[in-house]
């Protein structure tokens, strides 16, 4: 029992130290001291802390404390995205969509937009709707485009209202009803 308590104590101390580093990194980042933020964030990211991995991606993506280096940003976004970080998933999708740090790959963009959209990320839902409406990375599917845009709008993403009006003109009443049903079912499943 003593050995188990010693291990648990060490883990708690380690976690506490990591949170202190995380807090220090956040404070440095907020005051624009990116060199200190980078010094605090990098070890945490390398240890697998998902928030630190995502933030390190942002630092390379935006050039905060380091030169802009899209390939390195993609590396860190991917690590965080694979661990379920919704912001990293969305940003990784954008990188594939726009060819930043990677070759343009619409199928990969759709994959990551979908992962973020399923977690309720309104921007990802909008972009996934665009991909379905234009056939980028997936076959054109107006029902799915309408569904994802409806979900984004439900969360206050009002820019999709125009898209919905346009796509409705290309859909039958049955298709619109199906899309609305899918959106309502999705919303019910993910918000209760």
C-alpha cells in the first residue's frame, strides 16, 4: 500500500506541476511573452497534454514566438486532433482544405471537419456543409449539406441562412424534410 500511495503521490505532484506550467504558459501568452509561453508549452506538448499540443500548433501557425512553420503546426494540430481536441480537428481540416503545411486533400479535410462537426463545432458544421454542397472530398449530397448547415444555424451561425435558401431551390420537398429530420435527430442525440 505504501508503494501505491507513493506512486499516486508522485503522479499527483507531476500533474500539479504540469498545471502550474500550463498556467504560467497561459499568463505569458496573454501578456505577449511568446518566448516564455513556448518554453512552458513545448515540454507539456511533448508529454502529450492535448491543450498544449493544440496551442503549440497555433504558435507555429500564427508565428507566435517562432517563425511561421505550417508543417510543424500541422504536426501539433494532428497530435491534438487525434486526442479529440475539437479546435485542433477544425484547424487541421482547414490546413488540408487550404493546403497549408500539407498538400490540399479534400477527403482529409472532410474527415477532420466531420470529427469537429460531430462535437458541435459550428464552423466545422458550416464547412462540412460546403464540402457536401460542392462535392469536395465527398460526393455532392444536398441533404447532408442542408443538415449540417441547419445544425450550424441552430448554434447561431447565421451566415448559413443564405446557403440554406440557395440549396432549398435545388431540393425536392421530400429531400428538405429528410434533411430537417436528420438535423433534428442529430440535435436530439447530441444535446440531451
